[in-house]
C-alpha cells in the first residue's frame, strides 16, 4: 500500500445501529467493506457522490474520486450529536422509584 496521505482531521462516529461512520472535513462516509486491516469508505450521498477513502487504522492511505457536492457541516454535526446523545442515554441508569401507599 502507498505512503499515508497528508492527514486532515477525521473522526469515527459509532451510531446506535452499528455501521461506523467516518467524518472528515464536513463529509460523512459509511463503511463499504473491510479487507484485512484496510477499511473502504464511501460517501454517504450514494448515487450522487462517488468519493471514497481507504483507511488503515486511523490513517487515510488512499482517496478515489472527488466529491460532487460541497461539505454539509450541519448534517455531519447532527449525526455526531445524535450518536453522542444515544450513547449517553444507553449509559445512563435511572432508578425507577415505586411509592407504595398503605391502605388504612
């Protein structure tokens, strides 16, 4: 595999239903497939955008095609916030309180 490309910042998002997402420069990518330790990601705007990236660990090693649209910072931020809220809701443990009133 080629030398790692210059690394813009990207982060992984773990949605509740699984299927990791990669957020990079306002673009969301979903997992296309995993081959050994290389993950192939494709742009979330399937059918519209053919941009893809390949990662090995936390390093982007290949890019193919350009995005056919601009970045959508709001949609990417919403996806990340929603995943974070759902994760916190799963981790939070509320105690159910039952009040019993004796009959006299």
